[in-house]
C-alpha cells in the first residue's frame, strides 16, 4: 500500500526555548507539517535539506542570532526565496527595522497570540502560492511561445531576444517598469497562432501564393483565440499582441487594417522588436542583414509600417538592444 503523502505546507520553527517550540506546535500542528531547530546553524541546514514553505525564527538565540541566520538564508540560492517571519520579544521600531533589513517578511511579538500566528502564517503562504502560480503561468507562456517559433523553423532564442528588445523600446518610450516587465513576459506569445497554420505553408521555402498568404495571415486571429479571454492583465496583453502585431501604422496591415494609435501600444512595440530581430537573424531562406541596413530599413518604414515616435525610441534603445543581442546569439 502506498503511504499517504502529507500535502500540508511545511513550516520550520526555530527557537532555543523548548517551551516556545511547544506553544507554536500546539497552535500550528493541525494545519501544517512542522520541523524544528534550536539554533541558527541547524535551521540553515534544515532549510536547505527540507525546503519548507515558511520559516518562523526567533532572534535572540545562542551562537548565531536570528538576524544573522536570516541574512545567511537570503544569501543562499536554495533558501533565499523562503519567507521568514521573526517571532521575538524584541518589539521596538529599531528591532523591526533590523529584521526587515535582514530579509524577514513579517514580525510577531511574544507572547504569541494563536489567532495572530495563524493569520500571519496563512497570509504569507497565500502570497507564496500566488507567486508560484504567477511563475507557472509565465513558464507556460514562454514555452508556448518557443513552441510556435520551433514550428516556424526559428529558435527559442528569437523569442528571448525580441522580448528583451520590446522591453527596452517600451522603457525608452516612457512605459513604467512594471508595465514594461509585463510586456516582456507577454511578448513571447506574439506568434503562438502559427501552431494553427499547416506546415506545408509555414515551412514552404519559396514564395507563398496569394491563397497561401491568406491562410498564413490567419495566425494573428488564431493566436488570439488560443490565448482567449482572461481576467489576467498579462494574458489580456498577450492576446492584444498576438492579434495586432502585424497591423501597420498606415493601416495597410492585418488582420483588421487598424492605423495609427488605434493599434495597441504594446503591439506597435512588438512589431518593431520582431522585425529588428527577424532581419538581423539568419534563416534557412536568408542571410542576416547588417545592423546598419536593418536600422536604415526601419527608419524608412517610419510612419508607414512603424509608429514614428517609437522608431525614435528604438534608436534611443538600440545600444542596449545590441548588448542584449550579443548575449543571446545563435550557436554557430
């Protein structure tokens, strides 16, 4: 018979006083797996080996203090992401400032109150769960984006480069850091709709017939359908990018023939980033263009294909983009 797996969150409780450990055991044992340590060195070792979801840590302990223990946990790659709550009798503003500086996320003062301990632990674990969900969503987005590029005889490095390029252009255009980061994470989905295009068309070495080109252009709508409607602002942005990144400033693009500022800002940015990387990259059907030729082409397409103000931002961001490009070059 397979042993039952305990799915409760795992907490590490650290205190040199057995009575304090017992009190916290009584409060938490029903809802959580508990492991215990009575000094900082043992706590660090257990945190690395057991990977708890949360650490409750006393400050005043023999040997290394809780402050030093927390600092060392935050410096180690295996434990730096584990949130730490200090449980201590030290409760003035200076003590709390030192605790937060060491890397803790919350402070509970002794003697502890069971409802407060339970509420604070639950709140921190909810934040951890939300961050795990966000990271998982980002991983799925990036993998779907890479899948689309591989189907199109491109490499995953294209997705990485153009996402970085898009963020640099956005920042140069004055977009806030948080919005630019969201754009960076949404951009990999720009061509996810290519997964719905037949390989015979997508990988055709020669020029497409008008009928084939009509089918190819459907990838923008297909991408929007794959991403779908979602309450997440990240996926909403990804959908807009997938649907509109082939629109052109003068209205001659597809699928809706939008023009000017009617095209969402993020789609206009991705259009620039995507073309820059496509032209400067080697493909089975072409050699890479030089940076100079590519920049000249983009300038020539200002106010036709591209938003003219964003072309200026692209030029401003170009030094950073070239540095990024050098870090993610295709293997020889």
